[in-house]
C-alpha cells in the first residue's frame, strides 16, 4: 500500500468521491441520510476539503495496486495529533490496510513530537469503536458538538498515548 499526500485539485476531487461512497454506506444507518447529506456538503465536498488543506490539515490517499482505497486526514493541535478522517472502502477492510495507515499516522505524530493521537467517533459506531480499542485507543469522554442545521455530532473522544 502507498500513502500519497493530497495536493492537487484532482486529489481533492478523488477524496470527495471516496468520501461520498464510504460515508453514505457507513454512516447512513447510524445517523441518517439527512445528516450524511449535510455533513458531506459541509465537511467532505471538494471545496471543504480544499479549505481544510489550506488551513493546515494534511489529507493523504491510501492506494493499493494503483487504486485509491481510502483516505486519512490529520493535524497537529498542540501536543496532540488530531486524526479527523480515517476511512477505508468497505471492500478493502479486514486486509490490513487500516493497520498500515495507523502505523503511518503514529510515525507522523512522533515526527511532530506529539504526545498522543486523538479522534472523535460517533457513539453508535460500535464497529469503529471496537477497532480503535483493539489498536490501543481509549475512550476519554463524551463530546457533543452542534454542527448546524439542527444536527449534532454525539461522539466519544478517544486517545492513543505515544509514550
């Protein structure tokens, strides 16, 4: 697997396409079509992704056999590396790509002298919570964020210590 930093307009468009497929499949049963539609436009449209990159977030594309199979996004926040996106296409899960991506994220965090990796995950996303726990993340508390348009993200904050 290769991990390629997203830099071009084509990269951003590819990530938005991946997001559309992955999010609709994974999140619609958890949060519903209305919230998925809203979040796709607000957080994963080409314009939103380009803006996130411009303001310091790193997006990277996961590639296997010349095919994009997922993407990650992260940014340093003080002594934490905040992992905001960590997605692999459903057909490619369970093949070790997520573990390879996490090793890459850990190495990035260490190179930035971060003390931990943090993320948020929907409280009803039980499969992902279990996967994060298996990788060594711990739930550090609940977090509810109003994201507008009558929607909230009802999440757990999770952390992985690098010490």
